[in-house]
C-alpha cells in the first residue's frame, strides 16, 4: 500500500490499483502509471489549457479601473493584469498610456461621455447602458469596436415600469465604478482589483487626467469627510460612490474578493471593513 500526493491510500489487487476511501475499496479504470503516460502524452500536443480560454473566470483576477488621482502612481502595477475593465471616462487616458482595456463600462447619460472614448479600440468590448446618449453609441460604432447593451437597474417597481418585467436590469448604485463591480461579478469575476477608485481628490488633482470641458464638469460641491481617523476631500458625487461601495460590499462582498490599489477613501473603507470583520470573528 502507498499514499499518493493527495493523501489517498492506494493498494494493488490482482494487478489493479485500488483507492481506499473511508475504508471502502474503489478500483480505478486503469493503473495510475498508465494514466500518467496519457497525461504526459497530452502535454506534448499544442492544446490550450482550460484556464486560458475566454470562458474561464474562476478566481481570474480582473482590474476595475477608475480615473482617480492614484492611477498615475499605480499604472505600472495595472499593466501586469491580463484582464482590465475601464470605468467610463478613464478609457482614453488608458489607451494614451498604452493600456488597452478588455472591457469598458459606460453608463453616464451625458453626451460628454462620447468625448472620453474617442480612441475606442477594436480589442475592447464596450458595455454600454441603454440610457447613454446616442453620441456614445455613434463613436463606438464608427470605431468598429464591439459593443453590448445593458440596463441600469433601480427598484423592482421602477425596473418593471421602465424596461418591462422580462428585462434584466443591473444594480450597483449611482456611479459607473460600483456598477462595473456588479457587472464584473455577473460575468463571473470574483477576484476584483480596484485601481484609480479613490473616491476623493487631492490638493492638485481631481482625476488622473483633465476634464474635456472644465466649465461644464466642475464640481458643484466639495467637502471634507472622515473614514475612521483619515480625512479626505470629496466631491458631492463621490459621497454617493462611497455609500454605494459599502452597499456593494454587503451585497456581493461574501463571494467577491476586493483588493484596492492606491491610496484614497475607498481603501480606508476596505481597511475599516476588515477591522470590523476581524473584530466580529474574535467575538
């Protein structure tokens, strides 16, 4: 009798290898050594591994990329990721820096969004909300890039009234970043790495890039908030993003692993959430 690399007890009865599981003898269809020869032979063929096909998503890491100031510092780290999902207005900035996203989520209904995706690349699949302006669809269609439509969800009542009962609408809150997290989860990505999702501004930067129309896009209101003892300056819509991220954590945080890259309010929230979880575990 021997023990294999998985800790199973294997014995030999009349030339046939038998696995002993909980005291029950289970014969194998062929000797292990013969199966090993088959494995070695298949390795010599030029066949793609299952985890390398596009359909494989189990714990495959994906970078969800927003346009926060920290993205400038974390770009080298971002480049290491095979799969990247851009959040709306960050798209052209990424392409200009040699990063071609696999996906780009767009949900802002303002026509100005079309001016942030002027470098639409054929290798990007654009996931465009049905409420986006026609100008956004026009730019993507003209580029020849691939596109899929989705619906921004709210309450069940509103969804049914707006789209009909048989239409799938996706939740996620008021900003493209948290919507992208939900979409990534729906696509099967449960190992999400968040880049440029700061939910705050710095003294000299509001994003990693400039606004295409500074006058139209200037913040209506800016305020200081605290996450624990950490102080952050945020625009009004970023407050919504912070609350939405906490909602996303409560909704899918039990199955999705989030890693925040770069400093900011969102990272502080993650740190606070971990402290609370550790405290709950310890009673």
